[in-house]
C-alpha cells in the first residue's frame, strides 16, 4: 500500500525534515537532485516537496497522506487533519508586536488598535475577536515588520523565535497568539485505509526523536560493586546487567542516559572500578 509524504521544499524546516526521514530509514534515492517528487528506499513511500504553507491543505485534501510542517500553518489553514506527533524542532511563536516608539505596550493598549498587518490573518483575526478588539486585519506576504514603520498598520502579528528580527526592526512584543513547532500530520481517511504503513513511518520517526540527546554507556564491573554502579548509571528503566562468559566475578552493564550526563557518569564509574567503558551513539529508541 503506497503513501505520499509532503515535505517543505525550502526554508528552515526543510533540511531537518529530510534528515529526520533519513534517520528513520526512509532515505531519498534522489536527494542530490531534488524534484517535485522523490522516491525513497521503501518502494511504497514517495516524498512530495512543496511550500510548507501548502502542506496542511494537501494533506487535508488527500493529495498527500502525511506531511511535516509547522503547527502554526496547520491552524492558519484550518486544515482538518490528524496530528500524529510533535517533532520537537522549529519552535516559534506568533506574536503581536508594535513599534518601540508607539503607545501600544500592553494587551490592554491593543483595544485602541485600528489596523493589523500579518501573514496569518485567520489566527490574528481570531485572537482579536476573542479579546473583543474591533481591528481591521489585512494580509501582507512578507516584510510584515515594515508595515507600522511606514504607517500602513498600527501593529503586526508575525512569527518570532528569538525576537532578534523584531528588535532589529525596533518592534516590541506585546502578546503571544500561538506557540508552534514542527508537527507530523496525516489525512484522516488515509489514516484509516493505510494505517499500517502510516504507523510504520510514525514509529520510525518517534524512534529517532526519542534517541535525540541519548547515549549508550557500557562497562564491565565487579558483581560486588553492582549497587554502586546502579546508583551511578540511571537509565530509562535502570541499567541492564548481563553475565560475561568465563568471568564469574564480572558482569557487563549498559544503560541509556542523557548525553549531558555522560561526563559525570563515566567519572563515577571509573572511581567505582569499572573497566572497558564504551560510549555509543543511538540511532533509535522504541519503547
């Protein structure tokens, strides 16, 4: 049963999305010469490259069975799709911002706003409606930051991750409309008729995400030191202990830990007397 996955053709989430599929074992056979459609090493999976903003609609309409795009774009397009997973990258926020020299400083001040420029009219209109603010919302495609500076709008709503671009354009954040990250979505009908294949892709991607920031530590230790080793090697479900052939007094211990804990864990194990220490990368974790 064949499925089609829609990926962003360019932009900040395009590369990470392709890399995520490759780590999940769904590599592109023609990635060096990317076209509209690309085959993968799985003959039942093809990839379609398109604008990130169009992916919610393509998945909604069934032109693609699955897609990777921003949560903000799915909500803006009001796409009726199934959210499968938060992929934990591409974090951003849709915010309301005003010129630093303006009188708009708080959410209360927004009640005086008359015009708002944005690339996200649906989400912005809903925000102002919920806050009982009768402002005119109009769309701009790009360069939204300049709108208040040239008198086109009182404030803007725009995406920001670090806030640097807003500060560079002398804009101040007033409120957050939506927090967003990159998500894996599926067509609802496809999820029923092609569930097995879609679940295979989802499982592969989850395995990669769960392995992020994890390392496998292995060591040989004396049985009498096991309790000390257990205390020093906190894992996902505690360290695993295995007998070593021909070594009655020694056991092999391995555990998956956070990569930030590797330095201290290794030093604790060495002080306990652990030998043959290994630290290995992990490609996937499936629980």
